């Protein structure tokens, strides 16, 4: 998704779901379903509720995203 249409936003992980999915809140009241990027899975970077993460989102579906960095 490293395209010019990709939007990067920061959010806080609210809930860990099965299969490396997470519920992330961005901008206070908006919730997004996000999954881990391949590099984060490869290097076994752990994400727990409360972590601040960076998401990549496309303009086509604002309810889903991909976690690319843990801050």
C-alpha cells in the first residue's frame, strides 16, 4: 500500500482480536479494524491494548487499515 493515495494516521489499540486483528481508535470516537503488516509479523513485533500505532488506510474503505509501526 505504499501508494500516494495511502493515508497515515496514528491511533490507540483498544482491543486485540484473533488472527492478528486489532480494534484501533483514531480521532477519539472513530474505530477502525486493523491487521498487522507482513514485516511486523515477520519480526514478531507484539502489539497489546494501549499501544500507540501508525496505520495505513486507503481512501476507499475508512473502516479498515494496516498497522505499520508501533510507537
